[in-house]
C-alpha cells in the first residue's frame, strides 16, 4: 500500500478508499511467485479482487446493487488452497481473515458464534487503520517528541542559546546514549472472556479504577529512565496516539470491512453432514452452515465499534471434499458460493517446479537454516528431480498428501545433516540424485516403510 505522506484531508479521504489496484494479471503474477499451477483458481480470485476495485468506481445507486460473487475452492489436500489464501491476504490490502469452519463446531452445541468472524475482522481493520494513520502522522509525532525530549534535557528555564546548542547535538545524534527520565502512560491490558452459555459474547475485564480513570480522562503514568534513542520512540508513539482521530479511525475501519473485507473460510467440507441418519455431530455441523448463511447473504453484526453490514464482504470458502461433496452442503449455502474453482492434483513436474521456482521454496529454506551453522547445501537439478520423483511415488503408493509430501521427504533427506551440522561448519554437501537415492530411495520403494517414515 502506498501511503501519502502528505496529510491533507483530501488525501486522507483517498486513503480511506485505497485497496489494491493490481490488475488481474498482476495478481496472478504475484501468486505465481509462490504457488505453482492452479491457473483457474488464481484467475478466479484475481477477478474477484479486481471486481471489488471496479465496484468502487461505479457511481451510486448502482454500486449498492453490485454484490460480490463468492468463491468455493475445491481441491485435494496439500495442493495449495490455504497457501493461495495466505498469499492473497498479503496482496489484497484489505481487511482479511482466515477461519477454519470446524472451529465453530468444537465448543458446545453449535459452538462459537460465527458472528465473531466479523468482530475479529473489525479488530484487524481497526489496528491496520491505526497503523496506517500513524504513518501519516509519523513526521509530526517525531518532531513533537524531539521538542519534548529537549524540554526534559535542558529544563524549562534554559536560555535560548543552551536550547539551540542541545537541539543541534540531538539532531546530529550525539546524545543518543544519554539517559533521561520520562513519564510514560501505562495502558492496562484489558482482557476479555467468553460468557459461558453465550458463545461469542465477550465482556472485557476492567477494574473499577480503570473505568473511573478513563471516564475522568486520567491515565496512569510511570516514570522511566531511558536513553534518548529509546525516548524518541516511546514519546513519538504517545504523540502519534494523541494525533490520531480515534473516531475517524473507527469510521475508516468500518468502511474498509464493509466495502473491502475478505473472509476466507477454510475446511468448509468438514462441516458437511455426512449421512442421512444424523448424529449429534452432524446436526452441529449443519448448524454451523445455517449460521453462516445470513453472514454470507448479508446481515448486520453488532461489534463494539458499531454495526457492520456484511453484504459486500467477499467470502472465499475452501475444502478438500474427498469424503463429502459440495452438493452435501446445504442447498442455500451452495447457492451463495456461485463461483467454483477446482484445484487438481499436483504432478511430479509440479513438485519439481515447487522446489525449483517458488520464491521461498523448501530447498531455499533449508539452505538458509544450515548456512547459519556454516554448512552449504548444494541442491543439484538432478537431485531435485529425484526428490520430486520420490514424492510422486510415495503419494501414489501410500496416500496423496500433495506438496506436503515434499516436506516429509526433504526433512528425512536432511535429517543427518541437520543433526550434525554444528560439527560440520565449512562443509559443502551436494544434494544430487545419488544422495537422494541413498538416503530415501529404499524408504520410497517399500510401501510399509514409507507409510511410517515418509
Ligand atoms: N501449488 C503449490 N505451489 C507451491 N507450494 C505448494 C503448492 N501446493 C502446496 N504447496 C505447499 O504445500 C504445503 C501445504 O499446502 P496448503 O496448506 O495450501 O494445502 P491445502 O490445499 O490447504 O490442503 P488441506 O486441504 O489439507 O488444507 C504448504 O507448505 C504449501 O506451501
Ligand atoms: Mg488448507
């Protein structure tokens, strides 16, 4: 997100409306850096994201009529569904939350209130908006902090010359290690807990004195001795809190959630009722689906910041659906997830590319980890080919767990080096086809062994 340093009201208004303006092909290109294959799924989420931006340019009242088209991602385990969500959240530049649908069946009968998703999303938006606004006021807060520190340094009655002298010294960072005493506000961490029997409702735990102090505008302060460089940060933080308009922050956050919010519901297949003779668990699962309906359709959720309308929030649901089928979902819920994308199984070639091409591939991760011990891992191309081949074999013979198989294989492959790396500093180890064959080849071929080890 580009933040305008210039803090005119016009810019702030613009800021309130910013969201990613990446084009669909740019979004796909960004996802491609981390995820191999699944071009259809990437396209679908890219279009959905772009449509939100398009909708914002449409004048009212037609804009209000345009509702997001929610997405259902269907694909076997370990092919990158959650990964797409994770990467998308960084791109979206919009309030984003990922929840597991099963979370709502766990506690009690229907479990946690699904409306909590929107409350949590709102919390995320508020803290993001706060951070964004803090950036806008950073310069101002810094210069206020410097003036305050200078006051403490030279005292109130100092002559103009002395003040100037110290100011120069501060500006040239000569006093960074000098200690001063400052007063900092103590924020009592307010805790909250669920009210038993009323899932989702929360009450904050505040002591009576906190409530009184807040009502009277009294904040507890504490004296601390810190270096000037620390004081700069602490005081600037306090000053920026003062500069931020709290009401506007909340208004902006509500706008962001209502207009740009994205909710990713993972493991949605796990809340399908499995059979006709409904057990208690099935009823609970179906209950979660029923609870989700109004949320996805558009309803109002009360939060501590005010009421949030969910009409324009984009919902992306995803699930493996290897036991149940999308048609096992409540018909109403199916209807509310009109865009279906299927993610196919990953091939041996995909595994190769996942290891070779992705920006934070497993091979790069292990290489970086072992570099810390001074051991250099040299993955050769034929070595990586072999790993991909092994992964495909074990997935076929034992169980298809997608790219997660690469994790188990690479972990096993490097077990010995990982264990002894501290004594092998300076060594370089070639991970070639032979090495892979020697370390895990026998495990991959023997079905019984691979069942337990890989
Ligand atoms: N297509 C892919 N490209 C790159 N990495 C991938 C791909 N698919 C999976 N991975 C990697 O495999 C691991 C598991 O992927 P992920 O968590 O996205 O699976 P999933 O599809 O959500 O599976 P599940 O249905 O079990 O939740 C992650 O570490 C991810 O980075
Ligand atoms: Mg997942």
